[in-house]
C-alpha cells in the first residue's frame, strides 16, 4: 500500500452483566481537556520500520495504556479510512483491567501555552474506561465506530452459531 499512512491498534472488550463493553482511551494534553463526545478512541498508532501490522498494534496498545495485552486469539476487525491516504487496522481481544488507576501512557511534547516557547510533556492518553457499545459509539471518534459495529456483529454471530432470529 504505497503512499498510504497506516496506524494499527487493539480493542480490548469484556462482557459485563451480559453486555458488551469496550475499552477506549481519552487523549491527553491541554487541547483535549474538557472534551468528551467524539474524542475517545481505540489505542493505536503508527508502525515502526520493519514492524508487522499486528506487532505494531500490540506495541501501541501497551505504550498508550501501560497494559501488556494478554490474549489467546485476536478478532480481526479489518480497516477503515481515517482520512485520505491513512488506513487504520484494528484487532479485538477479550480482557479486563482496573480503570480506576491512572493510566501509564507514553508521553509526547508540545509547546504549551501556545507561542510561549515552553515545551511541556503530556501523556498520549490521560484516561481509559470501559463503555457499553451504545455509549462507546457516542464517545469514540466517528471514523472508528465501524469497529464497534463489526465486533458486535462478530460476537453475535459466534453466540448464535451464525443463526439470526
């Protein structure tokens, strides 16, 4: 896929009280303070040179959440176009974590306040939380919502053996 930018990530999910919940991350830094609906996302990021899509997804999840993903199988959720010439690939896996603890995310630097000449460090993610699928669709960046739809459909197909009512 020449001349395309690629990001990869993992979507952790759990079944809690009989319903699907999805782990999303909230971006850190002053530009995202007090921003909620449409700003959360699946932990993801760019590839390192020579890295496979899946290796990049696992590394990015760990870097952004501080959680080493534990899985036996991954559910490929395919790709979406984030913006012209940028594809995002996501895999899902069942898991759980304590979201009451502060997230241990890698840091990025930016000038803040703007035009001050002061460079500060901020976490890529300042919070992670599980959301019911219906809530996740409101919280998540719009281009990522097909991943929620695909996961729901795959889990439904698995639970019914592919039969529909």
